[in-house]
C-alpha cells in the first residue's frame, strides 16, 4: 500500500485539525502494510528528517499570508483556482497511491482518494464563521464530494450527519475516533506549581473552559450558570477561560470582562501547547456546554487529565464522554449550574467521575486512529 497524506493543516500553532494530521502522520509511519508513506505540504513532498516538525515551525509566515489572501475576494478566487491545479501537477505521477486530505479538501488526483470531514459547522452554524471562510469552504467541499472515493468522520454522530446532509452513501463513510496527546494525564503537584504560579492559579482552585470564544460554544449559558452559583463558590473556584479570541463575540467578551471585574472569571487567551496540559491537570472541574462539535477534543483531554467533566449532551459529546461526564441540555441554565456546583464540591461524585473519565479516555488512542484509517485506505484500494 502506498499513501500520500496532505500535511497542509500542520501549522504553527498546532491546534485541532493540525494536531490530528500531525498525530496521524506520525502513527501511520508505524503501521505494517504501508509500503510507502509520503507527505505533501502545499505543492511539494517533504523529504526532511522530520517533515512534520518542519511544517510546524516554518509555516507561521505562510499561514499569515494565506489568511490575507483568503480575505480578499479577488486573491481568494485566484487561490481557489490555482491551488488545486498545482497540487494536481505535483501528484501527476502517483496514481498508484491513496491520497488522504485530512481537512475537508481534495485536489484532483488520478488515483483513489479519501477525505476527512470533521464537522458541518460551516453549513449548519455558518453564522459562527467569517463569511469569506464560509464561501471558500463550501465551494471546496462541493468539489471534494465529487472527487472522494470515501469519507472519514471523527464520530458516528458526524458520520450520520454528513450522509444525511449531502445525501452521500452511508457505506462510503467511516467513523474513526480521534485521540488526545499523551501530554494530557494526571500530574504530580510538583510538576504543576511552576505553570500555575505563572498564571496566578492555585491547585484545584478553578473551573476550566478550553475552546474558541464563539457563539456555538454556548458561553453565554455558561456565564449565566456560573453567575447562579453562590458568591463564595465563585470566589473560591473562579472560571478560567482559555482559547482564541474568536469572532462575532463582542458582547460575549464584554460579559467575560464584567465577570473578571467581579472577581469570578479570567480569560487567559491562547496558552502554549506545553503549558495547557498542566493547566488542565490543576483544575477542579472542566466545563464545556457547547451547542455543536465534530468531536469535542477538550472533553477527552480533560478526562485523560483526571479532571471531572460537566458538558452539554449536544451533538457528539455523549459519544466522546460516555458515562463519565455530568451532562444536561445545553440551554438548561439551572441544571448546568447545579451540575457545576456538584462537580466542585461533592467529593464522592468527583472521585467516581475521575475514575470513569480515565477509563473512558483510555478507549481512544492515536494508534487506534491510524489503524482504523489504514483500514479505510484498504477499502478504497479494494
């Protein structure tokens, strides 16, 4: 079996889909039966000693350039025309390889191809994305659906959603669960203190949310629920929010700033990848009331870190959390507040949730992801 994996999503800083692509590439290298594995970055094959790390460290400026290009209608149109043609030219002699696009996009290829669809938010939650991104991605996804032999989704929930939304054959879509980095694990107190001190945090002295500050993450409801907690509880365990600034969220950021002024919330922005697992491991509880997810990786990261989880029961989250998390309807402010209060103070429940969370997180691994992805390649070749 010969495979070409696009590593375009592997950019600095490494997040979501970039992490998925990075880990998949790393673990595909360990799979028996893959005779040749090549990485395509932009229009060139990487042949460096560590092509993935090179992609991470060397694409900061190119990523900024790409974002600038996509914001301009004229340059965006040219990019969408030229980019697939350049990739097609680079792939012209590789019809005997399976090509895998890990991030919604497939260029024209002579051989079999597979593409990963992580979610349908660009269609079902379009108001949560910049308009230029929606227009560009919808056009590229339409082209991908015409080219792909099979699709991969992160969950069975998304598999069913993709099949229904696009009227695509369900037997040509495979659900392959993601995983989280081994960096997310329970930690000794001594390992946590330096990072917690840097950010002015105390061990098990805060609730944690990690994710982009955007409407579909349902942070208005989270702030409402947190405001219902007794003042002493909010002061003892302030809500710490970590993630990109996001978009269409001016009122939300104003609410966060108001909560910060009252002393029961803090927004830390983006946190470096080597520090984030330590902040997870130091939290008292992880809260994630999202309205829609393609997978819900932060929930898995929290469980793997040995932290109790309170989340919504929306979209894919029950599939990821299993029986380990306390869940409720994403719009039920009162119940969400009650669940957070219990997760903060009920030691019996906390111990059981931590145990179940670690067991649930152990079901997911990048080795499993790579093996099941390879099985999809074999199906395509067959």
